[in-house]
C-alpha cells in the first residue's frame, strides 16, 4: 500500500526526517513511537501533502505522492486526523458530519439542500462506527474530549480513505475512552490501512498488531513486534527510559 525510500525532509537546513525504507501492507495497522522531535508528525505531513520532502520516493498503491496537493492526496485515498480536534462546537454531531460530507462551502451556501438517503445512511454508518450514534443531536461542544476525537475520526471516515493517518489519538483521554479508541482503531484496520502515532505504551500494547516502528532523530531505529521493541536496549535508552514515554509516567 505504501512504499517509501530515501525520504528526506529538512527545515532551514535542519534535517527532520531521513527514512531509508518504510513500507506498509494493505489493511495493516502500524504504530509509530519515538521521542518528541523524532519526525513522527512530519512523516504524516509528507504522507498527506502538507509538507514537501527535499527528496525521496513515496508510492501509495504504486503512485507517487510527491508534488501532489493535500486535496489530490485525499482523493487518492489517504485521510489524516490531526492531533488537536477542530470540530465545530456550535453545531451538532450530525451537522458536523454533514459538513464533512458536503464540504464547507456547499453547506454554508445552501441553507435548504436535500439530504439524499445515501448521505444520511453514510452519516449514520460512520456515527455507529465511532460510537456516536446516540449523540447525533448533541452539540459537539458538549461532547467529552474523547468523543470529539471520535467525531474527527468519523469525519475522516466519511471520505472512505484506504489509509488513515492518526496522530496521538489517546492524548488527554480518560482510561475508558483510551480503551474504546483502541478497539475502534483495531476495527478500522480490518478494512483500512492505519498509521497511528502514539506515546502511551499501554495503548500501543493494546493496538499493536504486527509491527511497531521506532523513530529517533528522523530515522527508523528499529521495527518489530511490541515485545521486541519494548525489550530492545537501544529503544529503552533512546525513548522508553526518557520522560517522553508515557510508560514511565504511569
Ligand atoms: P514529533 O512529531 O516526532 O514530535 P516533528 O515531526 O513534529 O516531531 O518534528 C521533527 C523536527 O522537525 C523537530 O526538530 C521540529 O522542531 C522540526 N519541525 C517540524 N515542523 C517544522 C516546521 N514547520 N518548521 C521548522 N521545523 C519544524
Ligand atoms: Mg508530533
């Protein structure tokens, strides 16, 4: 699904990312961990077209993403959920989803548009996927932090992405919300490729299915199963033993 080689991103001469190789299978769920500043978010920025690399190859389903705009990449099937929720608090869950479906301009310019059966079915379907089907008439501003994050995931799901990029979904969530988010991500990975950036090692343990990738200073330090990575001495030295890792805090 994703094949990357020699990917390099620099900001003002400072190297943020230098990935020799990275690949993802269809419907794989990959977790990326690593200390602050390791290049994790930059990696996602490249994959969704927000940042252009200095050089390198990024192929998604055999097609290059380099030089493509964010809109083009979204159309190709990559959906990104950013770290901070940005839902419209003064609108209901339903209307937030409607906006996600119709696009902001169309929504705002037509007060009396007709919702097709297909569109309302789609809204209900994604609301069910993220456990918000009972909250469709709730104002987004009244949702818990975790529910807002799920609403954002639902908005990404409306675009039927084949690959979802999710940056620190569990940050700021309660333990029960974190556990539910883990279930949600595992469920999504049955039909989609999913790349998740996460700090909380308990959460990583819950969701890691095959491989975990450890990024340090823009490079892949190692890749392996959760247990392999957790017991890797270099990973312990560079990351798990540092205050960045939530495992140490708990
Ligand atoms: P992570 O998500 O792993 O914490 P980032 O990808 O945010 O790391 O950052 C990687 C490095 O790139 C850091 O040194 C950061 O300061 C730098 N960086 C990220 N985005 C920018 C930017 N827009 N301009 C300048 N430097 C940036
Ligand atoms: Mg980040």
